[in-house]
C-alpha cells in the first residue's frame, strides 16, 4: 500500500513539474487555453448581467405574494422564503465574482 501511495504521489509531482515548466518555457498560453479563458469570462459576465434582473423579479414576486396573501400564514412564509432565497443567491453570485476577480489579480 505504501508503494502505491508513493507512486501516485510521485506521478502527481511529475505532472505538476511538467505543467509549470511548460508555461515557463514557452512564455505563452496555448490557443485552447486562451479560448477557454475568454469563454469563462464571457459566461461570468452573462451570469452577472442576468442575475441582477432575476433577483429583482424574484424579490418583486415575493413582495407581491406577501401583499396579496390576505393573512394566509403559509403564503406569507413562502413569500419570505422567496425573498430571502433570492437575496442570498444574488449575494452569493456577487461574492463569487469578487473572489474570482481577487484571484485573477493575484495571478497576474
């Protein structure tokens, strides 16, 4: 069992060495990496652009559910869950964007 763990660890170290050496020695990213990076940046911007109106619509639906519940406790509870969930989701998306931008600034 120890030989197997040692072999796996050695293989992982060799792979990391080759990965870091290839980026240092060539001085540029391959085309596929550039395309993937730009695709992920586009997807991130689309998610941010769509999340703001989606959160506003969800909060509006929750407010209208609460307004037109006419005292029904279940509908009021559901509307609070909708509002809270949409705000937490929007905050989570903004926090992920902040974390990704911090990581990308540290890398460059």
